């Protein structure tokens, strides 16, 4: 009997960790997800033996909100765009992260000094990449638009425009195309008059818009002729150009740049394991691997590993041409503008 009890105890000790070894991580798929799989998830699995379920979603806060409000948490770790992070954190969809436990950079720099500005600005996330929303066109169709003003000029540049179906970025671009200085965009967009102005500008191209939900659809639209120009995460277009020799051209004018973070879903049953993944994924070498899809790493020690030939294709090389997305603005106005945007779509 004693031997049997000892055996059962040993089984319990070995079985308990295994029962907690499933971790669900959610991100944006495509070449981006493949790079995360290669440089972050696979090394973590190899080091820990954890079984990772890697899923895709289209961004935004709707699915996080639904899970938390239903008390049915399906994800543990989620890749969140900072433009959505402030709202997701403030409304309680994400756990607060102890950023003090993040490991040093490979050069010995403490994490607080190694991460770039904004990477640790929100208590619910740890910066993963610097990325940008750009637009691109197919060069096989001849000379393409070179400015956001051109993007809104359907007479000089006819054809369908592919846009992600959400107010973020579309509203900013509309105001810039209508003559608002980039530094005044969010102040203007915070007013009823500014919002009306943005929708009026979007009215000028509404008949030429092809709406899509996921970044993965942008290069497909451009490649198959569904749109002559598309809004896209810069890495999606870069990957198509690099891997498929797609005849695309990225236009950096008025690009809206931001960060993505790794965050932990509020109510996850695997918070400690989720944090282990985040600590692993945001070390120097894994972050440097995101150069594969032209996204900038959020650690200085990781940037030091990038060759000059790669740096020119990263958003960080074009910051003076762009606008920093304002996550606080979208936390305050995201819900109301989302409702107005959906009403405008139904007009």
C-alpha cells in the first residue's frame, strides 16, 4: 500500500505541471505570425516543453471584451496594437504586468533602459515591434500615388482603394489629405467638426473603397487586382515583395506608426506561464528576428544586431514622414467613433 501511495504521489507531481502546459497565444497570422513562430514561439517551446496553441485574430478589442464579459477566456497571451492597448487595459480586458521581472538585454543593459520609449509605457503590455500602416500600389499598373493626397484623388489615380474596416488611421488620413497638419490631427479629430470633416473627406472616395478586416487581405487585393492601392501593415507588403517578388511599391508619406505589445488576457488561468513566454519572447535575439518582416525591434540591444541594409526598410527609418498613433486618443474616442464609423458605412 505504501509503495502504491508513493507511486500515486509521484504521478501527481509529474502530472500537475503537464496539466498546465497548454498556452494559447493569439496574434495576426501571415508572415508576421510566421516570424513570431520562428523567433519567439518555437524557441520557447524548445526550452520549456510547453504546448503552444497559436491562433489568429483581426485585432481590435471586441473579442477580448466578449471573452472577459462572458467569463470565457479562450486566450492567454495576445498581441495587441498599442492603438487599442489603452482602452483594453483601462476597461479591464488585460492583466497588469510586472515589468520589473523582464530580463536584461544580451549586452547587460537592464530592461527598463534597453526598451525604447513607449515599449513599457502601459502597465498591461511589453513592446514587441515598431510597425507602421502605410499604403502601397502595384507598379505594373504604371506610376502610382506618392502622397496621401494622391490616395484620395480618384481623378488623377482612378481605381479601388483597399482599406481596413475601422476608423483608426482612416480618420487620420482623411484629415491629413484635407489639409490638416499631422501635429494637429488628434486635436482636430477630438471635435465634432473635425470628425465631420474626416467623414466628408472619406465620402469623396467611398464609392472606390474595398473594405477588408484582416491585414492578410491587403497584399492579396493588390496582387489580384481587387484594388489598385491598399492600406497595409508595412510588413505585409514587404513580405510579398521579398518572398514572392511582388511588384509593389510602399509609400511612406503620412504613414501612421505604432508599437505592438504582448499582453495577458484578464482571467487567464495561465498567468505565470504567459509571463514566462513574454519574458522569453522579448529578449534581445527573438526581438531582432522580426527584421524578417520589416518590423523594428523594441530593444536597443536588438537594434544593434540589425544590418544597415535592413534598417532602411523599417518604420524607424521613416519616422519624419509619419504620424505616431495616439493610443490615449483612441482609448477615449474609440467606442464613440467606432459607432459613428459604422453608421457612416450604412449610409
